[in-house]
């Protein structure tokens, strides 16, 4: 019987601003965290990701490659970001084919939401459990699968 290869959650190659908090265990690597960022436990933040100042990411969230989060954002528990667009009907290992995600300033994303490769404008709220499949260009409160505008802020 073979032994498994064991990898530990780590914090590696991270550019950190002042007063950054990361609660372990978390797997954070190859990313940039601005001043006053908070990362809860059981969070993974991958390469080529940027987290803006004073943004808070709650436990069990996954921030994949090529995500940019603006300033003063709140990411609820269990939020999943996805960047592989499955264009060929299967996962693609080529990062050049992956989508890019841009989240504006003062965006709140509720627990268990799924965010695909989209742009979300400033001052937007995404309801818990929502799935964002298209760009959001007008501030407001959005919810559902796929997320739709409920009301303007």
C-alpha cells in the first residue's frame, strides 16, 4: 500500500500590507494583501490574486487565481470564486484560458455565493447562495441563480 503525499496549508510568497490578519489554518500563496486585510480560517487564496485594503474574507472561502477584490469588501463564509470557464466541457489546465474576476470597492458577497469570471461594480451586495454569471455594472442588491437585481442602493 502506497503512502499519500502530504501537503500542509501554508502562507507562502504573499505581499502583505500593514496590520494583515490571517487565521490558520489557511492556504494563502502568491497573492497580494493590502493594509488591514482579514482572512478567516480555512480560506484558500491562490496565485495572481489581489485583496484590497480593509477587505474581510470569512471562513471556508475559496479565492481562485486572477481575482481582484477592491477596498472595504466583505466576503461571507463559504464563498467560491471560479475562473475555469469549461469552454471545452472539461477542466482546462492552461491559465491563459481562465477568466478574470474584478470586484469593485465596498462590495458585500453573502455566504455560499458562487462568483464566476465576472466584473462586479462598486457598492454592490450579492445575496447569500447567489450565483453570479454575468457582469454587474449598476450598484444594487442582487440575489438568485443566476443573480438578478432586486433593488438599487
